[in-house]
C-alpha cells in the first residue's frame, strides 16, 4: 500500500501519514518534508512507534500528530529504515542532513527561549519579594548575588583571551576579593555608608598582592581593584537606595491598602518606590529593546555587542521612559512628569552602559556567557549587568538631584 510520510522540515516532527495510496493534495504545513514509500502495515506501525507521539484520526484516513517535538535523528532513522532503493522526495532540493542540522538548531533555540522565559519569571517573582521585604533580607540576597558575580568576574579575568595580554591576580587574591565584595553590602547597611569599607578593602587587596611570591604586576592590581569597584562598590548603592533612604513615607493608595502587619503606610518609603521603579524600568528597557531590535533592527550600535542596534536601543529608551512615567503616576513619585522622564532616561543610560561594559569584558575573554548558573540566561553577571551602574545613578538622582529642585 502506497503511503506518504509528512514531516515538518524545521521541527522534524511527524505531521501526517496518508494511507490513501497517493500523495496528499494539500500538505499539512507549507514547510513539509514529504517522504514517499511502499511499506507494510507492520512497518507503518513501526513508523508511528519510532516517533512516540500521540495520534488521533482526522479527516478519515489522514492521521495527524500533535505538535510535540522529536529528535532531529528521527528523520534519519526513518529514511534509513525504509531505504529500499526508492527515491526520497524532498521539496526545493534540500538534503536531509542539512534539514536535520537546521532543525536541531531551531529546536535548541526554542528550548533555550522556554528556559529563559521560565527562569525569568521565577527570578522576577523572587526579586520582587526580596525588594518588598527590604532590610537584611534584601541585603543578604544582594550579598549572595555579589559573591557569585564577583567569582564569575575573576574567572573571566583568568580566561585565555584576557590572560594573553596581562597577568591575572593569584587565585587566593581573587577569592579574597569575592568575599570582600560580598561583605560590602552588609557593611553598607550596618554602617549606613560605603566609604570606609571600600577604602579598607582596597588596602587589604593591595597588601595581599604586594606580599605574593614573585614580582607583582600592575595589571593584577588594576583588575583586582576594578573588580572591587565593579562587583562590590557599585551594587552597594542598591542597599543605600532601598534601605538607607527609609524616609519619608509616601502617601500612596497602595501604601494605604498595605497590611499593617507588613508595615502599613510607613513601609512604602521613597527608597522602596524608587527601587521598584528603577528595576521595572530596566526590565522594560531590555524587553522593548529586544522586541524592537528583532522587528526593526538594521543599524549596529557598537562593535562591542554586534547584535545591538540603534533601532532596538531607541525602542528600549521609549519603553523605559514610558514605564517610569506610568509607575510614577501609580506611586505618586516623583510628582513631576519631567522628573519621571529624567529618571527613566537615567535608568536607561545606566542599564545600557552596564550591559556594554560586561559585553566588553566577555569579548576580551572570548566567551559568550559569564557562567552557566541560570539556564537560558548564562551567569549571574549576564542577568544583572544592566543593574550594576544603575543603582548608583538612581541613588544620586533621588538623593542629590531631586532635592536641588525641591522635589
């Protein structure tokens, strides 16, 4: 009995097996790969078992598969199983290995996207709870993030691409720096300032490098001090923004409805609202930049990150500012629309600068991701790079710029 096995050429899943004795007039998909064969009923059942999908009968004699992914090797297995000298019909002249390779890449890309979305939502909900909690919960969570991020930074510094042009710090110095970076947010909350911890940390690292065996290199000192600044000092401004700016409490509708057991109206301080707006605007900037770049991206932004475009950047700026203005109306802060726009622009500039800085480090290191801790996202630095510089800019705006204008 003549049959035609129809397979989606990009996802390589079975779409239909026709038992009519001739090729179906209309394929299930425009991207279909048709393989004609004559095989027995037993072999036909083997084809179905080979893919292990769930089948159901549709339109009489046409059996359609549900849209579940199968391995790219499935098409090769089928071709080998029924290769009896008959010609395999493949539309548009494509060969099977090329289709398999393309399908594998697309399946892997789709899988990574699903992981990215899933873990992105999980991280978002977790970070939202930590920000709302504030205090030691926020600080300890930030310290843990800083510790992992600093470990990734010093691994990048030791990578082949960077070590080819400089001498990295010894491993024990890298470990000391990672611990110091993790302690900086804690000391910031405890002391209310960061000047003393940073000065003491730089002194300790300099002494550790000078006491090492052999001749210390300036490259070792510069990469270690920059690591303290990049991974330790800058994130501390998020502690100052969220926890140190504990007053005044804002008169918002959300604060009025907030449970008394969770702090009531007094819980909604300028620091909390500014932190929520900053983080939300950065998320919006990344999202809109991605969508705008995918849809309209034509003009490269910089050679540091070739995938970024001016079109995507402008979309990100618009999304960031719009989100900031909308949230400022919800939280009644800042009260001036012009101040909200300026705050959104500042958040966007900080996120772009942080993103490009990490891209520069990874480019020199010759790696795509800073790590593999978060499936679909890479490492911690890949996830938080947009926030590293933004905290300092947001804190400066709230603490210094707004008071100058009486806001």
